[in-house]
């Protein structure tokens, strides 16, 4: 019997989320101001158990911003170590819809990379900036605010 079967509580539990790094032709990036805590982030959320990652990205972006997106390549995998959340970020392109806020967002804006760095904590800004550099997918860990050094 495996140790995980003997001690089920010792098996780490993680949550998986998805997010869309939506990039406009002029290089601006889609961001939302969250309704629950006022922080700026890219649109995304928890992946449903029966959902493909790309479908989850499309759903989350639509729910939070009103935009329809085409989901492209995976640009990064980000682990919030204290909370046990693994986030998959995909580069996306807008294909329809109109910007609007939702119960989850109080603002929807297209930001320059400089504005992303100014408004977002490092742990979230890096997800959008990584999507721009074209060298991913990146794999990073963070503490909820700051990116941790690679070990």
C-alpha cells in the first residue's frame, strides 16, 4: 500500500486555475480590477472538473470582461506556493464581444506593459509580461505577491 493510501491527508491538494493573457495588435494587454479585493489581474479563475483548459479560459474571459477570445499557446505555469494554486496562462486574441464589467470586475482596461508593472503585483504582472516575450512556456512560483527565485 502506498504511503498516500495509508495517510490520505499527506497527499497535497492543489487547485488549478486558468487565465487569458489577451494581447491587442498594438501590444496592450487586457486587465481587470477585481471586485473582491481591488487588485489588478488578468482575467481568469478556477478550472471546472469537466472542462478543457482552453474552454475554461474562454469562459473566464467572457464572464469577467464580456470579450470572446481565441486561445493560443500556453505561455506559463505559475504556482502560488502558500495557497496551492497552479495557474495555466494562455496567450489569447480578441475575436468578439464588448468590454464590460461583471460581478467579479469593477474595471476592464487595455494596459501598456509599463502600466501592467505599475498596477499589478509582481506575481500577476509577470504572467502578462511572459506572454509578450514569446520564449515560454515559463514555469514560476510565487508567494501571492512576489516571484520566488528559481531553485
